[in-house]
C-alpha cells in the first residue's frame, strides 16, 4: 500500500515540476514589442542606432524618429538631460561637414521633441549659414559654398528655418521659391530633383511638402490631379500579390512595396484627396511588417534572407498608422512563447529531478 501511495506522490510531483517547466505563453501588445525594440537600440545619453546591425553607432535620423515614436507613446529616453547636451554639442561639431544640412535637421528635430532648442548664438549661426544657401533663382543649395540647388536641399533648409523659428526669412521670397519648385514639374504630375531631372517619388513628396510649408495649397501644384494620380500609381491593388497588396512601390520597376514609399504616398494622398486612400488593405499591410524577432518593423526581403528591423522603417510604419488614425491596432495582444533562462533552468531541473526519482523508486523496488 505504501508503495502505491509513494508512486502516486512521485507522479504528482513529477507532473507539477513538468508543468512549471513549460514556458508560459506571454501576451504583449504590438506597441510593447515596438517600444522594447526602440529602447534596445538606445545608446543612453547619446541617441539611437538605426538597428542592431549598426551596433553602437548613433544615427541622427534614427534618433529623431525613435524620440518621435516614444513621445507619441508617452515614453521618454533614458537620461534626456545628457542627450540634450550631446545633441547641441553635435550641432557645433558638424558645422560645414558634407551632410551638415541633412544631419542638422534631425538634430534640431530631436531637440524639438525633447522640448529644447539651441541657444541664441547657435541659432544665429545656423540662420546665417542657411541664408547663404538661398539661390537668386529660387530654392536652396546643400551648403553655403555651393550654388547647386535641389528639391531635397530646399526641403531640409525650409524645415530647419521653421525649427529655429526663422520661417519669416523664407516668406520674404516665398513666391520665388514656389515658382522654382513648380519648374521641377514633369509630364505625368511628378517632380524631379531639379528642373532638368526625371520625376521620382521622393522628389515629388518633397515638392508637395515645400509648397505646404511655404503656406500654399496643394492646388498650387502645376496639375494637382496629375500629381495625385502619380502618387496613386504606385499602389498595389492586386489581392493575389500577398507581399505587396495594400502597399506602395518606390518606383515602376520595384518588386516590393516599402514602408518608406508607402508613407510618402499615403501622406500626400491624404493631403490632396484623403478619400482616395485604401485604409483597410494598407493598415493590414503595415501590420504584417512587424517583426517579432525583435519587435520593430521591417521591409520585405528576398527568400529566406534574415529580416532585421530598423527604427527608420518602424517610424514610417508608425506614421502611416497615425495618418489613418489607426494606432489603436498596436494595442492588440500578440501571444507567443518567449525564451527565458529561468525557464531553461526549470526544464533541465525537472528532467534531472525526474531521473533522480525514477532511480530512487527503482532502488526501493529492488530492496
């Protein structure tokens, strides 16, 4: 009789240990995964890297985008005070570097999100530099030593003027700059990087953004209907194309729709004619690009190539959802088994304990 009770007790104990060793299926929201991904790329007090592939290299662009996502989610970076100081120091250090305008925009944007700004002397220095990039025929060049004007440099300079509250400088010549932008229009409604280049999606996005930033209406585009059709032409409406349905291609020859190109198109279609958007398919397409290996968002890649999320792609995904007022989809819980070293120890311990009990019972039976 004792032997029966002993066997029962052993079986119960073994079951308890085995059940305790089974990894719990944990439900976390999509937003939680995304926020964890953002923090995993934080270089505390200095900024954020774009992805794990970039190691400890701070990206000014990724930093601005990471801060925007955190701010919109009610979160803060660690050691925001040190981060502000380093951002201001970075502005001083990069003056006159090759990508100064581009980097300056993201540094200032980061400070704005953190509710800070450069001191008066640094603002004056920035303003003086930007004024030297303005061209007599309209538009702005990429540096104060260049006369080569482009849509992209004009876009970033105008954005920077706004960030340092000097937009009044732009509006002195707003019509001149508007006419220069319109001169970049091509047949079909797209815009080139300058008046001699073919249309690209990004340049067309910049062109429409510049007019808006200057206080003009989308109707001031050379042909707003053609430009709307240009953006809509990148939409993938083929339900059989599981990789792309709902997204927007970056160009006519592209195989995969990208989060960036989808953001550019959605943002401007929403500005010109919101009813022409396809909310359901596009929101579903974006959600399908969340990568639960790391929690961020990632573009489609070829075959079995490992997918690595980035903060930049995650920002585009976040803003697309925001445009559709669909950030609530990030509240959806995703259930999955999460690896944990304590679980591994419990499993190994349970196996060892079970083997020990079997050995003890075997010895007692022999006796």
